[in-house]
C-alpha cells in the first residue's frame, strides 16, 4: 500500500467528520481504548499536555510545542484538522509524519481497523500516538478534537491539562449553554493533575472550580495569573508586554492571541513546577519562532503585501468576533472578504458580526459540509452584506486579488476548508 492508497483508505473507509459532519461523530472512548490496547498503549510511553477549548487550542498547542522544542525536548504534536496535507496533523519537532509511516501503519493495521471500525479521527489519533512512541518523543502536545469528556483523545493521563476558552460551537453535541459546554470541556481534567484555564466568563468559572476541586486538581486562571497586553506590530510580528513589563516578540499576529499567550505562559509555569527544564530564552524563542518551528499556518497569516492579504481559520461566532475586532484596527482603502462556511455552524450569527462596508466574495470549499455559495450570498444579503458568489475558493480569491488596489485589505476565511484551498494560490 502506498501513501495515496493509505489516505484514500482513511477517507473512504472510515467516517470523516470534517467531510460529513455529525454522521461521523462517535462519542465515547470504547474505540480509543480498543485501538490503544491493540497498539500496546503507546500513549503511556511519554508525557502529555492535553489541550481543549472552543477557540485558540490549535495556537496554544503550537506555541507549547515550539517552546518545548526550544528547550531541547523531542516533541510530538497532534492537531486537527489539516489545511492542505494530512501530515500536518501529526508532527515531531515540527516535521510532518513520514508518508511511508502512514502507508505502513494502515497496511499493517487494516484488519484491526476494519474490525473496530473507528472514525477517521480515532484512527488518526491512534496512528499519532504510535508514531510518537516509535519516534521516542519526550513529550506530546495533544489537541482535543471535539469537546473533551467523550473525545477520543481523553484516554490520556496528561502531566498538564489546558482549556483555552468556551464559546458556542458544536452545540448539538456539547450543549446549548456555556455552562454545559464548559462541563464537556472540563472532562479532560484528571485527578491531581494541574489544569490551566485560559479564559472564563461568569457561567463557566464555577464549572471549572467544581470539577477541579472534585479531582483535587490544582487550578490556575491564566488571565489573572499573567495578563498580557498588546504593544505594536513590527516586521510582521507582534510585540506584547506582561504585567512585569517584560516585552515578548510573538510570531503569530492578531490581538486575539493575547489570551492564548497568557495561557501558554501560565502553562509553562506549571510545566516548570513539574520538573520540565524550560528557561526564559526557550519561551522567547518558541513564541517568536512558532511558525518555523512548528510550520503552523492559517492564524492571521499574512501571505501578501500590496494588497495586504490575511488568512485565518476562525470559523465560529467566538472566533469571528476576534477577527472582526482585528479587522477594525487595520488601515486600508477598501476591505474585501472572501468567505465560505459549513452548514452546521451558526451562519446567521457569524454574518451578523461582519462589517457591512466590505465587498464580499461568497464561496464554498469542495466538501459536502460546505454551504453552497449562492445560499451563503442569499443569507448574507439578509444581513446587509453584499457581493458575488463563486463556486470555487480559488476563483473567489483570484477575483478579490484582481479587483483589489494595492492599499486594499483582503481577508480570507470562514472555515478551515476555505483557508486550506486558498493557501496554494499564494504558494
């Protein structure tokens, strides 16, 4: 079995959430436990940092990986979804999983996979955990897929748990209030294991406190522990300052990263208490060089000047709120927004937040979950947003670039799929 055949197997023989949505969701840990037992429980061979949250968990995971790499630890990183290539999901020291490992894993374990019938996410997670063990990583940063309590990754016994924030997303699975969603995310809190909470609101704070107390887990709220403020942008990076007047250079732009940075700095403090040899220079290097160290893409990613073009994977109401705030701080003659969304998001809620003075390029990615561009345009017009519909992301992006003046600002986003299909345009 070669690499393309292995990828085809994973996509076509297993239920894939990012393609078909709810029909692929398999809540519960039974499959994960069976898979790990068949693979000799590789997740027990290295230390783990488990990261959950509605928004920001990907950025926090990459920051932590970059800092651990800077400190000399061989670091595994498991995130989802990927933007362009499957290998983005599974990395060691920033390098994607080797294609031959993917094909060998699928071929060797095809019988087991056919028997257990895991979801795509469960099978990919199992591959990642085995790969990390085979690469003899010291530590792995594991991003939760969906929720926490019943997420496939919740079989791990982490050294540290991190929950970035709580917002409305996947309400059909996690609940229709912030407290209910927080309870699901808090499911990753383990007995006597420290937990860092990145951002809380009045509805979620007591949920985390109660869960942590029940498990005798030390609890730290990052916003109160290490508040971080924005100073300026410089050379496509962001300068921030901590409460003790320490300035840090951050490789991910976007002021919405401030709370993520506070979460990361607090997490580092907890890791140091656990015996991790992480020094200040490691933190500085990891924050500044997170992109080259981990090859992260799609977080307020500047891909072109004149016109300025930024891509961001924010795709729910909470994420779009941060993006709109960031857009308001930009300088431009005309704002142009290329946007596509999937059907199971709060589309009307997102559209209600977007600026009405922008020119829109409504599109849809090549996935069954995508809302067709004409339907998105129709809903957007009811929200007072105007533009044209394009049947392909590449077509929408190129139209925006063609019409943009050198002082315009082009934003591309609305879903991971849109960003994933837009990136090759700029490569």
